[in-house]
C-alpha cells in the first residue's frame, strides 16, 4: 500500500461525503487506503462511514475504527498505528483535497528519500474571507493568476523558494516560524517516522503544531507550491453561539509553552539554543497566550508574554501583547479589548 489517509470523525455528517469523495476522485496510479476513526459521533457520521467501507476495492480501501470520545489526537494516533501504507496523510472530515494531491505528494517523497514529509499550499475559506498558507505563495495559487509579476517573483526568490517547482526547505523551523506553512491536512509523511512520533493525546490544542515540529527533527521537509488542500468548514458553523462553544473548549485547554514543548525539548535538547527553533516556539507561545487570555487566564497569558514575547511572531496581536505586557493595567485593558473583539466576531 502506498498511502494511508487518516480521517478522525466527530459529528461530521454535514461535510463528510465531500471529504471522502475528494479522496475517491484522486487520479493516481498509487494505491491508497482510508482509515476513518469515529470519535464517538452522535449524528449520522457512522452510517456514512459504513457506506464507504462497503465501497472498498483493491488498492482503494476504506476501513472504520470506533472509539469513545477522546479527541482528535487519539483518533489520529489509532489511524496512524493501523496504517499499512509507506506514507501517511491526515485529512479532517470538514476539509478536502483537490485533484492531484496524492499523485504530487507521493511522487515527491519517492524522489527525495532525505525528506521526512512534504506539504502543499492550503486554501483557507473562513468567515473573514479566503487566504492561502503559506501566504508568500498565495500569488502562485490564485485561480485567476497564470503567472507572477516580476516584483512578486523577486520577493519569492529572495525568500529562497522556487515558485515553479517543488522545493526542499533549508531550515524547517525558520520557514515555519515565518509562514506556519503546515496545515493539519496539507502534509504527507513517511509512515515509519509518523508511527515513531504520534500525537500527544494530553494536548487538546496545538497538538498538531507539536507533532509537526517533532517530526521535522527526523529529516528534511519539502513544499509543493500548489493549493491542493482546502480548509473549509464554514458551512458546518450554524451560529455565533455554535462557533463560540467550539472555540471556548479549545481556549480553555491551552497549556503553557513549557508544557507544550516538554516532549520536543526532551527528545531534542539541542533545540533550546537553536535560534530558528526559538522563533518557531515563539509563534506557538503567542497563540497559546492568546487562548489563555480569551479563556480568562490573564495572568498566565501575561507570564507567557513576559517570558517569550521577544520571539512572538510580529502580527498585530503579537505586537500589541509586547507593548501591553509591561504593566498589569495595560495588559488588563488589552485583554478586555481582545475578548470583546473575539466574542463579537460575527456581529
């Protein structure tokens, strides 16, 4: 088997068929299997999954595992452990792949044994609009753009990317710190390394970030400058209250950076002094601090900013945190503004 696709499912009946059909529609000579892991769904997801199991064929197989609700990390780990493919890819039930994903990623890894994984560009469809990750390759992926302007080519060239062909990163941590280029479902990885890494099941937020940064220590990382993965679960959001309920569970589970990187530093203590890794960890710390303050843990969030703010990514919120962290009053006021902004996103 060439590729094993792991799909955790929790009450995903609204978009599950779209996800599964995007795998079925792949035109490729490579063989693939799908491991659907139902995480205690209470809707019609299980019936849909069983329907696709009945449609299995040689070289295009569907399998179903079931568990009591334990979170996506546990579901993905069960799929990874069961996988029989040379390579593994993750796909969420509310997202989908564009044609060419399997053919491009497996071909890339077959040709580059030094690479542990390869990522494609992600097209993000959100309530705020459409964006691409990594943003530096957005112009390459715009559906109505056949080519880049000379200025855009020069900018991308200075960043070390070849916009016409797939490329291998010189330093994963430096690139990830700048672009956060790995989406949960945008990456195909070598099976043996994924099975040795697995996801931390005690993390219920940013567990995918931790997984990618551990995996990156196993070998080099490739990038395919094509938007072959689409993250679009917006139609599954029924209301502002529904969105807030989902997000509040995530915010409340945000740990400190020290706890988040415990396994990573334990395995690779040399990263403590790696400047590019510290920038990558700073991006994570900024996200965790934001979740902490949104869940009411304002003192914990400020401690994170004081300890790691120098490495925060320089987006608007990261810069604001660094300005306001020095006094409790300015931090308190900032928290109120950011909480109001987030809780009225759909207003």
